[in-house]
C-alpha cells in the first residue's frame, strides 16, 4: 500500500502522473513520472506537440527511433542501426522482430524485420543502447528497397515493440542446428550474437544457403565466429555452384541432426520441405520455423472498405490486405507481425464480407478477422 499524506496516496498520485505515458512503456521510474507530468501540464495538446521540437525521440504517444548508421552487407542488403527513443524495451529475446514505419512521400509505410542484435546491446560508437535490423531489397518490395538504398542516418522512424515466438531460450540447448537461406539468416544472427556475447556457444551447426559468396549476409562475421568458437560450424552452401541444399545430405554431413533443436528460416518452399522432412522423421516438436512471407492461396474480389469509427474509406483490389487499405486511408490500424501470427490486428467486420488471403475462408458481418491477412470480398465495413 502506498504511503498517504493528508489522505492522498503517493502511489495514486504517481499513477495519475504516469498515465499519459503508461501505454508507451511499463517501466521508466522517475523519468516516466516526469513524462506523465509533462503530459498532464500540456493537455489537451499532449507532450508530443511540444517535445518533438526539442527532440523527435521524446514521445509519450508512440515508439520512435533515429537511424544512426546504414551499413551495406551485400550489393542488395544493408544493416540499419537505430537508436530508439523513450519507452523501448531492450529486454527482447534473440530471434524476435520489430515493426518499423518509414515516412515516404507523405505516407507512412510499415513492415516487420527481425532484430539482428543481442538484447541490451550498447555500442560505444553511438553513445547508448541501440538496435539493428538487416534488410534485403526485394524486386517487389517498395519499402525494403527504400530502406537499403534510400534511408540516410538521421531519419526518424516509428517502431513497434519487439515480439515473436521464434526465439532462442537461455541457456541455449546443448545441440543446435540452424537452417537458413537468404535474408532468413537475420533472426539467427541475433541468436548467434547473443550466444557469443554471453559466452554460451554450445554445439552449434549453421547451414546457410546463398546464390554466391558475395550474396552471403554477415559472411565475415560468420567466418570469425567459426574461427573463435571450436563448437560452432558455419556451413555455407552456394546454390549457383551446387544447386539447392538437399536435406537428404544431413545424414552424411551431420548425422546427429535428429538430436539437435532446429531453427529454420528462409523461403516458403524451403520451409515446407524442412517441415515435411522433420515430420516424416517424427521430429516435429524439435523444429522451430519462422516465415517472412505470406502465402496467399486465394484472392478476393476487392471493393470499398469503410472504417466506421473514422468515417474514412478506401477502394482496393482483392490482393490488398485490409490493414494496407486502412493505412492508405490514413487510419490508425492496430498491427503486429503483419503475417497472420500474433493476432494484434484483429477487428470486427460490421457489414459486408472479407476473405482470408491464406485459405480463402470467408468472414461475415459480426465476425472477427485479422486485417493483415484478409482482403475485401466486395464492399465491407470494419469497426475501426
């Protein structure tokens, strides 16, 4: 029970002061009290209307960050080092991802990317804790290409809190197998860096596929880990020379693969094959998979999507998700993974029909749906 002075609870006063900033972080100590007090003093304008003039990262309304470095990894990929502002929780788990929003031509574009750094990473070059993501530019990916080739240090971005279940436990299992390809290496780099930093590199085999040696992200660092840790094996498979890696070859190369906890991340076709191989071996419980791509098996008809609470609407085709439709109309849409996994984007459909892009399942009036994996099947209205 908090102390009372003249019948007023000290804890109650603190909670009242912190309330405007409480949604940004569940911790912050005396600093959060100050933030909340500023919010109370500046209401109804809220502190963001003043604080961004002093520092764009001082936000009690949303998570923000500043890009402090952009480093090329390969010809079509780069690491972005980001200095988060108030409220970011650095206690994430290796393998988790964040959402990042970038303002391009007056519109915020959002995507999710795996963190490539270990938790609580402090880099002396930037003066405080920072985070990093690595992005591979995709031909069909507007934002990925912009992040690799168009973002400069100093850019302010919006952030969503770390989340995801593709994580490495602490302490790590005694025997580990990582199977990655292309940009699927990014969450595994966070795991490897965490093990290296904590000096807990167990018996680890990492098989990574890339087209050529120049396409291998983090190649120098993987070689360094291989040299410094006798228990770590970095196996680079170049598909331009040897075609794709054949899972049947595991028995010859690493015959104890059945005894290892396995984490796999890469293209959908590769992951489908891995899941089948492990399932056929009766080892499904020892496999952990992360998918970056949404496999869309059905396309809806499209239509006009109305967002009831804001009164805004957007006319979209059947390949555009309802989440993307809302963001294009300037609606503040809830979201998390943007892949149909975390359930953060669930809302109710109050009129019309929508269709799940993964399996074609129809959602009708009164039902809930995931906006990131649903599209309009004719005109519809959402309770947003």
